[in-house]
């Protein structure tokens, strides 16, 4: 097997956010660059990671310092990609910061390992060895907001979309949904001092604190069929791992449905599943 270092496939000078900061900046970067996770730094020193899930699970929290996942695992540019694969699979994450002397110099993603490394190899294992045969799907008429919830609860960033006959008609991922969302500002008013019993109905409002938060609002009336990718690229159970990786690179996708000769959807293969072939 080819020896490939993390430094050969990582992204240098990665997009990141600095503490102190606010969720609105994170949302803007995620939408603009179609990211699901972003490193968080303080004066270039790595502090943690923030993900789409962190924002979705804490909709009222505005301060970045309280949203970030601190103490993330990291890699050196001199590490082998096999080590990166082990970390991705153990931690169930999609990006790993790459550091030198605690300073962020890059990130490596599952996407990088698959498209820049595995696609260059000749791994002949059939995809059926690593595919998922139990997976979530979503009906084409499901609202986008509900689709995002299904994605989060199932742990699948990418969902096959089926019609009422159970046939696959498209693919949707969390970035498709994120790009459609609108960042909404909400202002809430909180009293800094509680009124006494005699003052409870007084006109004087006392000291008030105005708290503004930014939330990602998804359209509730649009079905997922309006944003899904209709040109579905698929593989069979016998397709070789490196061939799957090359398809993922060619079409810039991270999950492929596994289809039988009859056209039946029997599984999915994700880029992270292909990492098992390196171990």
C-alpha cells in the first residue's frame, strides 16, 4: 500500500473562527463554503471544533465560547493517513485539525483521505464488505426542516430520497439544507432586576437586558424534492473500493447508493466507510 502522509493531503490555511466570536459568523461561513464543521482558535492556537449539530442542539446560545467542543483530537503533518483513518472511525468525526506546536496549520477531512489517497490506490475489496445495509431514507414530500431533523437523529449527513413506491429518486445532504436556510435575528428582553410585589404592575420597567441571537430558519413548507440532487450516481455490491473512491472524486460526492441489477436500493456506501479498507 502506498505510504501517504497527512501533510500531503491536508488543506492548508483552513477556514476557522476565532474566540471571542458569535454563532452568526459560524453560520455565514458554513453557508458560504458548505462546511459542516469549523476549527475554533484563539490567536492561531487550536481551541476546539464547532459543528452544524452543535448549532442545532443549542439554538439559543449566541457565544462561540459556549458552543465550541473543546480539546479536540489533532494530527501532525508527519502522521500516516492510516492514523487519520483510525481517528476518524473511532471518534466518528469528519475533520481533524492538523497542528504544529499547538498552532493550527491545516485540516484533514474524510473527503481528503478518500479522494486524494484511496482513489490513488488499488484496493480491490468489493464495496459490500464495508457498505451499510441498514440506513435512513426520506420520502420526497418530507419538509426540509423535518429532513434535517431526520439527518441529525439518524447520524446520516446524506440521505437517499425515495418516492411513494420506495424507488430512489434523489440524494440530499445537510449542506443542501443549510444553504437554503436564512439567518434570522431575534431579540429577547430580560429584566436585570426583579420587581418587588408592590412594583409588579408599575409602568417603570427597570433595567432591561436586550439579547440578540441568530438562528438558522428553514422553510417549513418546501419539500425535500425541491433541493435534492436528482442525478443519482450509484455503485453495485461488487464495485471495488478504489473505484468507488474515484467516483466520489469525479462527481464530488461523499455517499453513493448501492443498487442491485434489478434497480433495488440495498445499501449505501459513505466515504467514511471506505476508511476501514486502510486498517
